[in-house]
């Protein structure tokens, strides 16, 4: 079957070439005839130069006879049908009335042309991508390598966003969201009563065991009802049966807003009716803030009626003009010779706590706790230094008078 179809296609191509040659020759003769005489009739082509119906029929019959032993019945029938049609309609129906060219012009196979163009433009399947030209390489010298070729610096190491956030807090959780941090420093308290003359109380002497130094870390620095204390630190001299005499530091820190009431109640347990509070600017900031929080929490205010010795005012009287300011950090450095390392300023405490509430790390919050711890320790040492400085100033004044 394949042999018969191939021969048929060859014959059809041969017939097409003959038609093209005949059409070209007829066009040349028409041009020559028009140039000499417009009225001259067209001469038909000789029978030998044409491709008449009889010749076409004979050719198709010959093909059918040659392929008869192996051809299919359908191919033979097709050849016989073509010959019969050629004899029935005559040569004029195939080649035109003058025998020069077909009556209808041949149409160009547009679909075949489109397929040829598509095949021509199609890239080979296994073609490798072309290397960039020198100009392209010069224009993009820092082009990144493809993502799939990059190798991680540490294979198997999790991405930074996949690493767990450390939200651990120091101390012991004594209530939901309330943490207690305790420490003991071997700093024995004064053996004798402290004179409060430096605080303009010349007739008062105070048992150092009654003092409670405290400081707060808050959610804001402006104060008011919207500001909360998320940490309260306190220090007092205490004789511990296991650790001995020294300075006891206790800190309360909340990790949720709902734990504020529990923190206020716990701090109230640390206060006695004869407790003397001591702070640095606490009379104007820390104590009023706690008073407001106790009132809003509808808890009895344990600070009401307690004596309060604010160390800021005697420090200003003694050292105003001596140093650039009388901040607690300045007194630590100049008077107590204390240098803090990696200290987080108190002004950054609100941002650290807010970051923790939003799900961030507790690293900054632990630094806030360390800052608060040092503040209350400094208050205890500052109290003793102010007492000594006032006593020394009085002795010098008495010497000058005598």
C-alpha cells in the first residue's frame, strides 16, 4: 500500500510540473502575440507539448496495472475512477478551453506555509542555552547565581525565622504571669542607727532593718492612669539563717497584664506599719504611680501613711555643681565608683516589655531585671554614703568654728 501511494503522489507532482511548464509557455506566447497583433487568435499547444486527458488516463491505468499484484483494491478503483472522469469531461475541463492553462488559478496552501514557518522557527529540543555575550556580562558583573545552585553556609542549620524565640524569664513563677526573682549579697548592714540629719531630720535616728529601698520599671515615663508598673524591685538588710547577714534583693515581674493585681498584693506583704521607704525620686514618681495602681485595682494601699526618705533631694544639696548632674548613674560613677557593664538604660524598659508582650524574645527583659537589681543595690549603698558625707561635713564645719 505504501508503494502505491508513493507512486500516485509522484504522478501528481509530475502532472503539476507539466501544468506549470504549460502555463509559463502560454504566458510567453500571449505576451509575444499581444505585442505583434492584438486580434491574432491564440494557438493551442501542440498535442505533443500538452498533457491531454488520454495521456492522463493512460498513465493512471499503467500505474494501476503495474501495482496490481500488490496494490489494494481501493488504489486500483481510485485510478480507474480518475481515468473515467478524465475521459468523460474532456481535456477542456481539466486544462481550460484553449489547452493553455487551468481555468481556475491554483490556490496557495496557507496552512502548509504556516507549518513550514513554525518548523523553521522552532528551537531544537536539546539545544543548550546560549552563553551571554561579552557586553551582557559587562553590563551585569554582579549578577546572582541561580537560586538552585546556591548552597547554604551551614548545611542542616535552620533558617533564622525557624529558630525558636527564647522567652524564658528569670526567677520563679509564684502566680500565673507573676515571677519572683531573689538574690542575696554579702553586704552587712550598719550596726548602729542611722542619723537622718542629711534628710533634714536632725532629731531622728533610724534602725537600718526598717528601711526598704524600692524602684519600679514601668510601661511609660509620663505617668498617669495609663502607665503600669511591670516590675517592682526592693532591697533590705536581712539576716538569713542559711546565707547570713546581708542585703536581700527581691523583684516582682509580670509577663501578662492580668498578673498586675497579684504583683500588687505580693508587694504589700513585704511592707510593715513601721517600714521606711527609700527611693531616688520615688516620692514624685514611683510612689504616686503605685498609689494609682492600687486604687484602680481596688486593693488597700499599703504605702499610705508610711515614711519615705527620698535620696534625690539630699544628693542635690550636697553635690549640685560638683558634677554635670545628679542622676543616679552619675552618683554611681563619681561617688560610689560603680561602673555598669552592658546596662540597658531605664528609658528603654517600656519598649523591652512591649516587645515581650508581642511575642518577642525575653533577652531585653532580662537586662531590664539586671538594671533594676543594680538600682536598688545602689540605693542601699548611697544611703550609707550620704550619712557619712553629712557627718563629715558637720565635723569640718565644727572644726572651722572652733
